[in-house]
C-alpha cells in the first residue's frame, strides 16, 4: 500500500548509494523525535512492529512499583487480566517477547511477569485476602494460582507478598514481594484486536 503520511528530515530522502551494502537507501527508519530518514536494509537498528494485541510484555527487570510507573510513562496501563481469555492473550504476548520455551529454572525472575493486580490492605496494614487491580477496580474472575496454598501471603522484614506475578511456564498466578525485579506487562487503554487461539481478530 502507499503511505498516506510522511515526516522526512530536511533534504530527505536522498537515496544515497553504499559501497558497503551495494544498495541505494530504499528503506525507512525513524529517530526519537519522529523524523524519517532513508537507509539501507543491511543497517542494524531497533525495529517496530504493527502490533495490535491487548498486552505488551517488557523484558526489563524492575520492581512492581517501577513497572507501574514505566507503563504510565509509555501512555499505557499496567496489565489487568480479567478472564481466562485475557490470561491466554498475556501468555501469547509473553511468547512474542521471550519466545515460547522458558530457559531458566522455575523460580527464576525471568519466568515471572508483573501484573497490575494487588492485595487490598486492611486498616492495620495487613493483607485482607481480597485482590483488586492497581486502579481500584474489581478483579472480575477467579484466576488459577500456582499452587493449592497460593496466595499464601508470606511476610518478611521487607514486607508482605501483596502483588501478583504471572508464570510463563504454566500461566498461573503467584503472590509476590513488590521489591522483586521482574519483567512486566502493560496494556493499551484502547485496542482494536484480540488474540484468539493462534490468530489475531479485530
């Protein structure tokens, strides 16, 4: 298709010839300010996909609070999972980021993805056993927790297990300490399509 929009840098495109690549500049790249430049197909650079799923999984390892901040700084929300279908779509998004087969041991932090779900604390600052999303909205389904005794609300000197992490291995949930550094999931406030099985539907 023919693009209906462009934002070229001054005097671009110039389609220069490269002795190294033996091609003209017939491809487009964009800089951090949003300006376009023509370049060579052999030039290595970060890339963007035309992705329209609900969730975006970020591989950077951060604490739960930092993950929430980063999602919001991207103009997104920390992921809210409200159904089995949502849970499956999150697993699909995680596979895009990491690949389908986890290579680390079960409890390695790379295998756990922060979700935007947390425990409601009571008046004494202890967990109430009630779980909700980070924005105060209700958790609308009964997720499958990783083990029968989960959530177990273990407490250490550094705090209680009050945040939720999603397992890449079995797609189940676990309550966890907010300070653990893990990958995290954001979601688009509005999206045009969903993952269904092996396909994306609008």
